C-alpha cells in the first residue's frame, strides 16, 4: 500500500472492515447564524457539508438504522462509526450534545464516533464531554482547516485564525482525542506550494489523520458565483493527482490518510465534473502512485 489508509487503520484497530454512517444532529454553525457571519464558508452547501447525511427529523438511533440499511448489501453484522457530519457538531447546548453523542456511542453496532466541528467551538464543557466519551469508545474530531494561508482563509470566510486551530489541536491531543484535519486542494488563488506549506505545517502538529479534499464548486454558494464570474478555474485531474501524490510523500507515516479525493452531490456539483467518476479518479491516483513509486513519508527531510 502506498499510504497509511483509513481502511487499513480501522481493520487493524477493530479486526474487520468498518463503515462510517453520516448523521445529522440538526445543528447550525456560528458562521451561518450571525455569530460570526450569515454567509458561511464560501464553498459550503446549504446542507452544511452534510449532503449525504440522514434527516435531522429522525432520532440518532433511527438515523443509524436507516444508514445501516443503505450499506446492508455491502456488509452484514458489521461495525460502524457514527459520523456527525452536517454543520458544526459541537455548536449547541451541552445538554443536547451529551444526549445525542451518548445515544450514538451506546448503540451496540457503533465502535466509535466521529464529530465534524470548528476549532472555535471547543469550549471546556465540550472538551470535558469528549473526554468522557473517549473513555467509553474512541472519539475522532474532524477540524475543517482547509489551508494555513491566512489570505485564502479570509477569502473563503473561514472565520478563525491559525492560532485558534493550533490551540484546539493541542487541547484535543492532551485529552487523547484522535484529531483529523480537512485540507482542500484547489482553493482559488492557491498554488501547489501553498498546499504543500499547509501539509508541512499541520504535519508538525500532533494530529492523527487528514482528509485531502478536491475543491468542489456547488450550486447556490458564493464560490459558484465567483466561478461563474471567471474569478478562478478548478483543477484538472492530472494536476490534482500530482498534488495529492506529493502531499502523500510529505506526510509522516503515522498520520492516517482518511481521504484522497471526494465526490460532490451530483445534483449540486458544477465543477470539476471529472470528479463525478470517483472510481476512475481513485484508479488513476493509484496508477500514478505505482508508476512513480509514490510512498507516504518518502520526501520528509
């Protein structure tokens, strides 16, 4: 294997293949409710990056069962991670967060929970709750950094600075939480060097995993308007593959790579349309890795 994949990590940890079930806690985001902004990050869809999650009208247990049904043909009597994906999943009353997280972690088929959130939404009460949960079953916290370039961060309306992110990583690490960082490749105005600077910077921090995500232009976003106005171009597949390959070479081997691409919702995706064929993209990535002898950590100096 060319890199330390999530699939292998989960198999080694739990002894079998583990599936993630996308859940919707019915929360919002300080970047949407007016606390920081009403606009959100410019690439984020109306679904809060949880377009594949279940309906928030269902209970957490019902969402888990519904999501299990969707993968029932692939897995029988399997194990699952409850993935709180949509919006900011530590941004809510602590009593409510406690109820939904404990409902998920108590399910007999759930071996871990994964919580997507922002580094500026991790107060002491939330960290205490995460610490408590992590003593029952493993907890992953996913932070949407996207880039360490502050100019780009301002353009995408991220709403927090790099110091905030770094402080959150340290605090999560100190209580034994598995930290996963999201990085977007192809952000407007960024060069491959900017991406590699982001990879090198976060590699120096005590993170456990990373998601490498292709920039998707989705309908009804600020990013879509800028794309329509020809303010930037999306990456071609060959360029994306080369950037991902070098990111893998730069990443320490102990960092688990949770994702090397992504597929936007077909009904929302404007560009790049080549990303719709995820199987072809993954096959092309693996061929490039094989043909060019790409291995994780090979370019660390």
